[in-house]
C-alpha cells in the first residue's frame, strides 16, 4: 500500500477512535452526574454507564496499542509492551461484549411481547439482577484475561529463547499459538455472549416487527408517532446487530494474526474492529431521551460559542 494511503487510513482510525472516546465519555459523564444527584441508576442506565466506561477505556488502549505496535514494532516484541497492552485489551474487550449483551437482553425483556413462562419469569427477575450480572461479567473477563495472558507470556518468552517447543523456531511457535490457542480461545469466549446477544436481539426484532405490522393493518398511518417510534427502534436494533456481528467476526479473525503491521490491510482492519465501539454510542445517545436532551443542549452551546 502507498505511504499516502496508509497515512490516510491511520488518520481515519485516529478520528474514529477520537469520536468514540468523546461519545462514550459523554455517556459516562452525563449518567455519572445523574447517579450522583439521585443516588442510584435504573438497570438500563447502569448497563449504559458500564458499557460506556469499558468502551472509553478500550478506545484509549486500542489507540495507544496500534500506534505503538506500528511505529515501534521491535520494542513491542522485545519489551513487556505486548503483555501490558494485551492484558488491558483482552479484559476490556471481553467486558464490552458482555455489557453489550446484557443491554440487548434488558431491552428484550422490557419491550418484547412474549407469553412464554420462562420469558415472563426473566422479565420479572432480570432488572434486579443487573448489578450482579455486571460484576459477574467483570469476573469472567478477568478469568479470560488470565488465559490470554498465559499465551502472550509464552510468545514473549519464546522470543528470547529463539527455539521454542520441540524444533520450532520463534515464528513457527508464535504462529502455532495464534492458530491453535488464541483463535479457539477468542472464538469460544466471545461466542457465549454473542449467542445470547443474537437470541435476545432476534426475539426483540421479531416482536417489534409483528407489532409494527399489526399497527399498520389497524389503519394506522406510517406517520403515526407510535409507528414511527417502533420503526426507529427496529432500525437501531438492526444497526446494533450489524455492528456487533462485524466486531465479533473481525476480532476473531484478528486473533489468528492474519494482519500484521506490515500488511496493506492492517489499518483498514483496525477501523473495522473499532467501528462498533465508536459508532454505536451515537445510536445510544440518539435513542435515550435524557442523553439526547443533554447532547442537543451541548450542540446549541457549542454553536452559540462558535457563532459568537
């Protein structure tokens, strides 16, 4: 890839992460203020602030990691930077996936219209279990991080030994770990929250779609506020589903080590990996009444300052 094109993708990646940092930081600040004023947050906003905080930190770690990896590859391989970045990235990435999954499940149990006894029991019990589920997600993420840390440490030690397991060289050993350890571990640990997310989102989309169709058949106009609200909700859910799926696939493929820093597709692939954590916060801000109101006030304030 031409240096100018590489620089363009690097700039796009930086701007994407910057937008994600600002949006997630905005969510955390607004909900933190509400938490301090009221002393508590409802389950949905508790998940939102957890998701925003994990994404905010993940964006910073990803930004620092990718530029350090690209610009100082030798130091990255020789020093403890790989383990340090990996320790934070694996934890935050796992926590982010779990928090996004619980947000989807909460929307499903609150909005979906299902009469199955299991769903009704979940609808009653789930909101009160949110704090424990968030803590459990942090615990699971910590365990997953330790498993990845063992693999990163094996790669780090293999760099100094030169020849690793059996007669394999360092590159062969590193590649073997990527294919036979990191890739299956990443796939298994992310497949669990992803499966729960897909089921809850599919149920919610199907419920909203049936409800929207019923309103249209009952002579409701497409301009009816209730119909428009359901249509907007469907669009938000479908966009979240697409972004979540793209993030899952790109991270699993990245675990196989197909895109090193000298690859022409390294920076476009990084943009794809961080697309969900940067774009979805704006969808959450738009769909949340409190966040949307504060965001509009902030835009008016910036506009007034700029005009003045």
